[in-house]
């Protein structure tokens, strides 16, 4: 039922904008790295890209795609996500559906999201579900939010929180980070973040600090795309 609702929402939004001319409004290419600093959980490299098509001022579709390399575990993963977005003057609302694939496992995820902007400040949040397609009962919730603001024309600070429940029916991840981006040129940025992830599996749990850094090139509008990336693989600092 949850998948039917998410699919219906995406279809309805698509039909709403079908009568308008299509315009490419933005996109980005992002090369990133993250690692846990205090454990043997490993390093992650990622290469992601996204593009957004506007069918009117009120409706757009956003497609994200990316690849992940979990170095210490010798795993490769991929992600594809489709967002259907509705826009007002100061806010955007969306529905998303996507899949992560790593080794022989496929996670699917779906939900709703919203973003608000006021001057230099931006707030974004999402709520949804994820499940392992190969295993019945291995599903859980995903949620998160971020808030950021421009300090000046070069620096922006960002705080993020993400929570993933019952990954593969067993693992809970709760991650908080604070970071900053620096505008190198008109559309190029370098970024870094520091945070901590609380990992719980069975009766055991631990809190692990992590670092992340990367380079991003935005295409089109200043933000690149309306919403950030979703999925299980994108929220794991290391593995």
C-alpha cells in the first residue's frame, strides 16, 4: 500500500505538469569522501550527479544517480532516485522513490519531503520508508532534516540530522553533522563536515565520529537541484 501511494503521487504530479514546456533548471556533479575517525568501519568514496526538469514554475522532476565505493569492505553500490516537486514562492514539496543496490542486495525507499527558504536561510526535511527487496519484514523508517545559511558570499554553514531504522531488519543509524561549503567560483564549491553516528544492532551500540569532504559543481540555478539525495547508502558515513 505504501508503494502504491508513493507511485500514485509521482504519477499524478507528472500528469499535472505534462502540458507545459520542459526546461532544464539545474543539476550538479559531486565527488565526495567520508570516513569514521575512531574505528575500523572504513572509508566511502562517492560520485553523484543530478538534473532537474521544470514543466512549469510550479512543477518539476528531479533525477539523482550515483556510485559508492566502500573501500575497506570492497563493496560497490549504486543509487537512483526520482523526485516529483511542487513549488510555491518560498517553499517546495515533493514525493520521492528510489533504489540502492550493493552487492546482491537492493533497497527501495520512498517518501515525502519539503524545503523552505527565507533570505540566506534554507531548511529541508524528509520522511519515508526503506526496505530490503530480497527479505520480507526487513523494512524501516527514514527521516532527516537540514538547516543552513550563508555567512557571506563565500561561506555557508549547514547542520544535518539523519535517522535510518531497521536496515536489513537489524541496524539503526542516527547521524548528526555540522559542515560548511566554500564557493571557489561561480558554480564550484568545496565542502567539509564533522559529525557523529550512533549505530545500534541487537543489544550492542556505539557512537562513532566521522569526517567528510568533497567538491561539487552546480549547473543552472544556484542550488543545483531542489532537494538533496535520499537513500540508505548516502546516509552511511562508512561501512
